[in-house]
């Protein structure tokens, strides 16, 4: 058992070490980006990018937090994309959440942007989902958010897609299925930074 744990730690440590953030939350109203390219120049591979959408739900502010994972020197792109980690360490989600908290008046106002139906009654982190608040650049090029009105704030869901239309459709569909009311798309941006 001890040997298995030691081997597991050896495998996880490089992944955790590479999860450092390379940028602060961006203004969510980013328009005019081209579809991000995965290959930069000849033979230079763009890192895997994981983009989270987070909400300061009291102020109704949405933050996009992007983090890149440096590919190994032997990484081979599949369909012109470098694979993202199959398991995202909790450190990555915590880092994204802390970037939102650094801008909010109260840290507890920051939650992941994918909210359950219970969020209307109990607006807290436990009623949001980290895994469905993110998109990864090896699976999608765009991330969108759609929200339904709930009193003074909004309850939202996130969608990923190969293009803007697919991400918007996914966000709206997930929001309307979860919240059981009409949802408005409030934002769309590329997963990878331009």
C-alpha cells in the first residue's frame, strides 16, 4: 500500500506543480477574438488551457479565469490539439476561485458559475459545480454562460463548444433544463487566450 501511495504521489506532483496560474481574471465582455489556434508558429505547441467562469453573485459580476498547463516535451498533438490532464487537480479550481475572491467585496460571494436549481434558495458554493464551470482547450474552443433571473441576482449555467453557436446552445440548453425557465445568454469567449 505504501509503495502504491508513493508511486501515486510521484505521478501527481508534476501535475500540481504545473497548475500555476498565468493570468488574472479577465473582463468577461471580450469581443472580437478570432477562434484560438492551438499551434503557434511552426512546431510550437500551445499549452492546454483550462478556463473557468466564476460569479460574484451579489455584484452580478462574471470572471473568466484561464490557466495553462505546460505540455511535456514529448507531447504529441491529436487533431492539432495538446491533450489536457485527464484529472484536474483541486488546486486548479481553488486557484480560479481565489482569483475571483481577490476582486469581490466578500470572499463568500464568489461561486462557480454553474449553479444548481437550489442556488435560488441557498446561494452558496455548495450549490455550484466546479467541473461544469470549466472548459478545456482540447475539447472546446468557446465557453458561454446563460442565466435566468432570480430576484436581484441571476442563476446561471455554463456550456462549452467547438464554436460560438455550439457553446451558446449548450449553455442555454443546460440553463433552461436546470433552472426550468427561460435563460438569456450573457457572455461568450474563447477558451484559449488569443
